[in-house]
C-alpha cells in the first residue's frame, strides 16, 4: 500500500493526524463495532504497551467521532457502544467507592508513571480528558462521569496528575493533558466536582506550578489549523484557571485571589495572547470576579494590584496581529480599555478605595475649637493655626496608591484610549489629580506643534473640564477647614500650565497653540468660579476661615494665569477675519473682569474702538437678524454672524465693568456715540429675540447718569425702546433721528443740573419730578432747531410716540401735558403739529406689554421687577421633594407577620409590603409576592361564628375525660360587650379583591424577573392605607367600582385613567355612601348643600390623584409611562384655572420637583411638555398678585425650580432642541447661568 503525502490530507479536516508507530505516514482508522472490541483494545499488559497505545488511538478516534460529529443524532450507535463498554468498567457493587472505574487504564497510567513512559502517560490522560468531555454531552452517562471524576480525585491519581502538571518545561505533551483533565473534572456537570477539586488543591492547584505554566507562552501568530490543534501550556492553564473562576464558590474564589503569583503570571504575558483569548480572560475576570458582590473587596484588590493593572495597560501599546477569520471581534486595545475603566472607576471592583476628595489622608478630621487648643490665645489665627495646610507642596499622600502608580504608567499623549482612561480615573478619584501632576513635573510642556504636544494638550484640557467634587470630597457637608489651596489649584490649572508656559502659548505665531491657551484658560476660569462659589457657600456656615482659603486659592490662581496685558495683546494682534479666536479672547477678558477685577483693572483696555467695530459689524448684518439669533450656542458658534453677536455681548460686559468707559464719546469713524450705537442695534435686534445682557447694560447706564427715570413699574427706558421700535405702524427710525437723540444724550450728560432745574419748573410737585425723565427737557429745548431739517417729520413722529409711551408707563401726566404743550407751541408747521397729537396709542400699548411680559413662549421680566428679587433665594427642602430611596432592610417583608389583619393594615405594614413588589432585587420581589398571597389567604379565612348556648334539656352527655381536656374543650358563650375576634375585619373582602388584582398584575413581572413599576404598587399601597378601610372617603365608591372592572390592571394606563377620570368626570351629586351620609345629616332642603358636597368631593379626589402621582414617580420607567400616556398635560392645565386652590397648585409643583429628581425628568419636562413657557406664564400671574411668600408657588420658588431644571437636564439635548435660545430664556426667567 502506497503512503499518501501530507498534502493529500483533506484541508477541511480539523482532526489531528494519526502517525504510524515509528513512521511518518498516516495510519488507517479502525472502526469500532462493539464494546467487546473496545475492551480488547484497552486491555493492559506490561509486555504489550504498543498494542495498548494502538488501542488508545482507536478509542480516541471513536470518542472524537462522537464529540465532533456535526449531527449528534447520527451517533446513537456509537453512544450505545460506549455506554455498553463503560458498564463493563464499573464496580459490581454500588456502595464500592474504593475500586476505580476503568481499572485497566488506571493500572496502565500508574505503570507509565513508574516507568517514565511519557508517551503512554500522555496518551492515557488525553483519552481520559476526551472521555469526560464526551460523557458531559450525554445525559445518560452522567453517573459514570461522576464516578470517573471521583476515581481521578483519589489519592493515587491525584499524585499522578500533580506529577504531570509539575513535569519539566520541555515536556509540554505531558503537562497539557493533565491540565485538560483537571479542566474537564472541574467543569463536569456544571461544576459538580469543583468543590472537591479545590479541596485537593495541594495536588490540583499548586500555585508555584500554575505560575510557571502560565509563563510558558508562545509568540502569537496568525490563526491557523496548526495553532488550533496544539494549544500551548499557557492556554491550557488559562482555561483551567478560568474554569475555577466560573464554577467555584465565592469563598473558594476569594482564596484563589490570594495566589498573587498565579494572577501575576496570568496577566504578565496577556499582551502576547490572541485577541480571542484576551477577550475571554478579561470578560471572565470582570463578570465572575469583579462583579461578584459576595467576594470581599480586599480580595479583589489582590487581583487589581499595580503590576497586574500595568500589565493589562501594556495591551494599549502592543501591536496585535489581525485575525482575518474574525474581523468583527473587538480589538485587544478596546477590550483592555473597557476592563480597566470598570476596574478603576467602580468602588466595588477592588481597585478604587474610599477617598476624601481634595483632602489628603488624615486632614479630613474636624479641627477642635481654637479656644480649646490654647485658652490664653484670644486672636484668631485662621489657617495659620492649621499645621498641615501648607505642607502639601510637591508631594501629597493618597489613599489610592495602586491607581496612582497606574496613572504614572499611562501615556495620555500617545494614545486616545490611555487618555480617556486616565481622565476617568482622575474623575473617579479626584485626590489623584495633585499627586499625578506633582510626580509629572519633569514633563516639559513647551509650546511646540508636535503630536506629543497636541496629545498632552488634549489631556490637560480634559482634566480641567472635570467636575468639582461635591463638598470637595467630604460626606454630608463642608468641613470646618477648606482643602489646601496647593491641591485645589492642580485641579483648576495643573502644574504644567504655568504662567510662563501660558504666556508663551499666547504669543505664539501658530494659531492652534494660541487658541488652545485661550480655550483652556476659559475652562479654568469657569471652574475657578464654581470653586469660589463653593468656598463662599461654606463660609456662611464655617466663617472667615473659608474666606481666607478662598483668598489663598485666588493668589495661587493669579500666580499661574498670564497677565492681563498678554491677553489684551493677543486680542489686538488677532485680525478681524479670525472671528473664533477674537471671540475666545473677549470671553477670557470678561472672565478676568468678573473673577479677577483687581488684576483686570491694572491694565488699561480701551474697549471703545473694539465696541464700535463690533457694533458696525452687527449693524451691517442686522437685516437678517433672525438668522443671527437662531441657534446661538454658548461655546462654539457656527458662523461669523453669530460670532459677531457674541463679541458684541462680551464687549458690552467689559464696558459695563470698566470704570472709565466713555459712553458718550464718538469714535473718529462713527457718527454716533457708543451708547446710542448700542441702543440702535438693540432696538433692531430686540424685534427678533430679547437681548438680555444688552438691555441690562443700557438700562444701568441711563440709570447711572440719571437720563431716564426708573420709579414706575415699567421704566422710561422701556418706553424709549418701545417708541423707537418699528414693529407696528409705518414708523421706522432714521439715522437722523438717532443723531438727534445722541446729541440730546450728550447735552444732558454735560449739563444735568440745568435740565433738572427746568424739570422742577415744569413739575411743581416734587413727587412728580422724580417720576419724570430729564430727557424731556432736552427734547423740548432742541426740538425747535430741527423744524427746518428734512428729518423733522421722522423726529416729530418719534416725539409723539415717546411722550405717549411715557404716559402709558405712568409718568406724571401733568408734567407730560406741559411737555406736549411746549412742543406744540414750538411747532409752527401744521402738519408737524398734527403729528405731535396723533400717536398710535394702542400700538404703543401693545409694544409695552410685549416689553414687559415678552411673548407667550419666552417671557422677559422688566428690569426693575427683576432687580427686586435678584438678591433673594428660595431653597426648598430637596429631601422631601426628591424620589424616596428603597428601604435597604426591606422591613416591610416581615413586619406584618406578628400583627393581626386590621393592625397590619392601619399601621401601614401592608402598604410597605406592597411596595416591595417594585424592589430592585429579584429575591425581595418574589418574597413580597409570596407574602401577599399569604396575607390574602388570611383575609379569605372564614371567621368562626359563635354557637348558641344549648339549653339544659338539649345538652348531651359528654364522654369522660381528664380535667385538663374537659377545661380546654368547654365552650363559653361570648359576651355582648366582648370585641370581635382578631380575624374579624369588615372590609376584608375589598382588601382580598385588591391584593388579588395586584398579585395577578405582578405575576408576569415576577416570572420575567423584572420589577413592577411604582405607578402600580404606589396606587395599591395608597388605596390600602387611605381608602378601603374608610367607607366615608371620597374615593371609596370609585375605587370599589374600579376594582370590579377587570381581574388585573393595565400597567401603562392605570395612572392616566385615574387622572382623566377625576378631571373629566364630575363628582356625583347624590348617590354613594358618602353623599347619602351627608344628605341624611343636613336634610333635603334644596339649598345647594349637595352641590357643595360634590365640589368638596371633587377637590378631595383631585388631591388624592395628585398625591398618588407625586408618590409614584420614582424611576425612569414610571416617568416614561406618564409621558407616553400624556399625563402631564392635563395636570399642568389645572394651574390655568383661576379657581385652583393653593393646596392643589402646590401639589402640582411638588410633582414637577419630584420629576426633576428622576433621571431624564427635567429634559422631558422641557422638551416634551413646554414647562419653561408654563413657568413663565405662572410667574406673570404671581407677579400681578404681588405674592412674595417663601413657598413653591411664589416667584422665588418658581425661579428656584427653573434653576433646578437647568442643573439636572441634559444641557446639550436642550440646547439642540431650542436651537440655542434656551439660555436667553433662562436669563429672562431670572436664572444666572
């Protein structure tokens, strides 16, 4: 017979080639026809070892034909042969546990070990491992598999296994089969033998040998059949270790994690493994160890030590070979990134230890009172008395030393994933921020446009954007001592961003470097503002020591910021075509003026020229004002026109804070002063959208110079803007009109006393003089000089509009009448005189109403009204408005068991038990469902009725018994004054019906392992606690009728059904237990008492539904159900009712506060229900009623709720939905953003 060449072997075959003894060719495979044939092949004799090896090959081929068969049903004959053979290899006696199964193979195994026949030993162990793998897939052979496992775990076989695992490194063919056999034993029957394997860990899991075997790795190569057939010792050892991860108990896994050398070897060469193996190791480690809550955190920390984390992070830098056979498998870098993110940022994973934020270890303890430290010292030394405050410069101790070492190992400038991981670690453990930059002081951050500089710049920008820890890391509130300024500053402006480096960045010719410096400084200033606000908040409670801490922090911040002159120089050298960089410069300058005014005022910055250029640029494009204002975003506008608006706003804020700003000066190239030019732009842009900052600036300027009065509800500035507006009628202000108005402003600011004397002559009453504007006197004086000009007609139209607008806002009518008469007497032209008395009163009134209230969607409060309440703050108790948290002890499960039915219901224990159906823990939900069924069975248990006492003639003789039995069985008639038995409960039927419907509704959720929404359980709990035990309750009749409608509730429709039922179905005037009870008391006199009762019933029903919705909204699932069923719209509409009672209105507001505390609630209210417009309308109503009480429904309460909405919503989503206009709305509603 001619031998076939290796190339002739079928390429698709995954079987291992069978070599002839002593040759290199392939042997023919002998078919197994009977169990007797197998028995003959596997007979062992010391002088017939070659025959045994041949028999082992036959048996192995036979097992592979079963295991690797594509159609398992086609191997029924082979399975029958195997079953018959195995029956012959079992002990005859069932209770014999000493005799091993497969005695021939076990004897041959011992002989091979004693004779150092590695080939025979390897073949036997391989066959045993394959046999266990085959048996594990055949249920009928489970018992034999367990018997074979027990045999392998006997002392003799354990020593052989241990010897094979500990063989020399060169004998991989001996080590690997033993590891495969251990893996099969551990995983057999779902880990039935895993506990016994771990109990024999002296032989089965020698830490030293496992660590050595894990280090026996091979260089990775492209996936091929050859690699699949011959897995390395490391691969087999990894699979064995992962099998223990999967099937061992929590205590065993906790012990396994103490083998540090094994875990270190497992991860040390992980970067050289294949992508599939990396995924298997990391996924199993994460899901089976890190996410197992029963394993102590300290044991998990043995796994996530410095060396293992750094070895996993090494995968970031290893170039993996692409596996073309699995292109959709995630790459190793992504797998390592997800694992490290979870391991390093989850407190329960083991690596992240509890920390105190920006407080170093040992400094978060409260400092005793200074008087207790030194009674003789009467001087408050402040932070100088705190010995540790100034010691953290260049070095700081941390609690998370493992993560600190990992952060030093990462290279954020070289890899995006490493940068993301480092930022996540610093966010999860803020204490590491200062430690990281203290130790990275040797990294030179010179401004060079290289890949390293760009990567490190992106990382620094991300760290500056990290949020400020709540209470700076303290729990429960601010501490008595502020965190050290040297640590806080590293989170605001890290150490690489020194004043020298930032100044060099600003002075670079490369635009990207300069823009980076501007952007990171803006973010640093914004974060610094938040930190200062927290310091001031803490100073209210803890006194001046926090103010001193704020001063020291400001000193540190100023020392790292570039000088004001460098920022101004950057702005001046930036050309006008670089709008983005100019806008960033101006924004940074505004922040200097807001947060560092002393530094900003040291540099003289003449903003007049830049403001004139900005006004000119905006005026050139204001014909398309709607395009300019739509979609303005806060950070990066998308067009030059929008950037011009931003630049103008920034310049106006700078001008507002500049003490020597020349508002009435005309630049060389301008025809109007800065104030008048700004007023002109504001009038034209305010047609499309209110310009809040510009309005406040202009109003403050005219108020500071006394040009216009501000004593009326609507100020004279509002009248001026309304008179200049061209939204109604045919009037449109011309340039000549603005020149005339600018000249009047200039004259008034130069000689204010002269015009004040003129006003005193016109207004004889001093009160009238204070409510009139000086501008009128200038207009009366200068109007005769405009009569002969071509612009007289436009000016006279505006004069008539302005005077009429001043009358409408409430200025003194006597003074206005004299002003009109003087203007009439100075006008000789009849047509002009006619125009003076023909103002469009209704149009001006409408315009003033718009200026006061804004449109219906975006209300704009008047300047004076908003200034009255801007210093008041209303802070409700969020603990009463936030969604309640689940009881961690779940005492409601068992508290009812020791009480009778009526006490359990009236004390609220039944309601607590019902709420457990919505628990986040499946075990609690199942227990609650079972307890409710038990409670229902007690309700259904009939109450024994007392038997009548038999007469003497009817008494029957009793059988003789002992005295104790006679006493126990003797029946005593109950007294008429004795209370009913504990099981007697009049409303038991209604509670039985309620619990039956509830358990039926909850059953699908229990079986599918999901929680029942609180909308269902809260309704049932509320009804059980408030309604069913009280037949006089207004909702009793409705609830009882509702419970008879269907055997279970529609989860999605229950809340909306009750809302519509109460709102749109009138309360019954007669009928029902409650109305009958009342009518019997008052009589049927026909005096409308029944109607009053119906109204009170409707009010009580409305309060019931509102309180139910308030208590039920707890999770995003509840919120989503209410949104889909349109439940919020009718509730918000109730507030529009002028007869809405205060308790109902306050209840609606409490619902909105509760919704804002649910994840996604604020975003839903803003984008889906238009709550901002609703709040604006409510504010207008409250202002008209002049109510300023400290309650939810007051203006301050509504403003606080708007602030709450903005703080808890998805800001990016809201900005996208509103096209960037939401910030103007928030400012209009009185919220500073």
